[in-house]
């Protein structure tokens, strides 16, 4: 499939791994006042429809992963009635969590630098986060008299639990990479020059698995966030029955017995 035409990001595809690079270092990859939100939405839609993509990596160009909202234009954006501002959120930054929640494939955040405010929330919306030693995180909305209008409270609470989410939200403090690792916000910490290589290595291991099984596994992980046991077991049985009928399952069995890597076609 032809990649989407992005405005403030770049997109590459190699060996079933797509990499979206937020490319507005001039504003520290801010999610407001740029076209990055639209780029993320377009990329996720393309990944969902493209059987040649198994994993998506999101990272930032320059020194920051994403500074979240552009503070320099915040006062200007706040003009107008509250209802209009509410609609702006729905039509703007809230497109990002809706898109990532609907993403059919695993998403890895390669956090190269500060991920602040909505940038922190963006990282938390991904399935896996790897950070360099330059990574920093902050749920800093309260510092500016605001809250996470992009749904960040939900994603943060899921990751670190209610008590730590409350502490990070109410204090607005900055968390550095090693503490983020200890809190479970990061899976791994790397040297800055090793971050993308490690993200690609992990993505490659995932992308080597049968593509349809990955998509169904991702769907089950999302369903598990709100399903009761009986409902989840029903969905698991249905998806497993589908997987048993795929060519990739038969290839996986053959490859296992022949002691070789599987050659999967996504069908």
C-alpha cells in the first residue's frame, strides 16, 4: 500500500516494521499547533489496512520525544467559549488516543528525550516504551492550571496504579529515565545512540511472528482491559479457532518440527 502523505512526520517501512518519526524539532515535536496528530491518525489507519506491517515504532526527531502542547500558543488557543474549546479537543489531540486504541498492531514508543504533558500521554498510549538515558517524563498539566485533556489520566493509571498516578498528576514533577524504569513506565533504558537500534531489534523479533496471530493477540490484550473472565474466554476461543485455520499456523508447526525459522504470509 502507498504510505500516507504526512506533513510534520516521516514514515519508513523495513522488514514489516514501520517507524513514525515526529519531525518538528523546532517546537520540540509539540502535538498542538502542528500536524503531528493528523500524521499519527493517518499512520495508524495505514498500518491497520496494510498486511505488510506488523509493528509500529513511534519516536521523535531532535532532542525531544514530544513536549505535548505548545505553551507559547496556549493563551491564544484558550480564546473562545468553553464549548468551542471542548470541540477543539475532540477534533484535535483526542484523535491520538482514539487512533492508538484502535491500532491493530503492537506499538513501541522509542522515547529519545523529554516526553512532557500530552507527549508523556502519547508514550503511555503505546504498548511498549523504551527510553534513552535522555528520556524524561512529566504529567505536568497541573503546573499550568490544566488537566490531561487527551485522556492521559486513564493511560497513566493503568500503567502505574492509582496511587502513583495521583502523585505524578498532582505534583506535576519530572521523572527521569531510571525512575521511569523502576515505576514500570519504561521496559528498558539504553544509551542515546543505542535507542533506535534496540527498538528496531525488539520490533524485529515481534515482526518475525505470524502477522495475524499478532493482531489477534493485540486485540485480546485490549479487550482484557474491560472484559469479565467468561466474556474474555469466549473471545479467546473465537480468535483461537480462526488462528488454527490460518496457513501461518501450519507453517509455524512445520518450521518447528523442521527446526527452522517460519516464513509467514499473513494468511
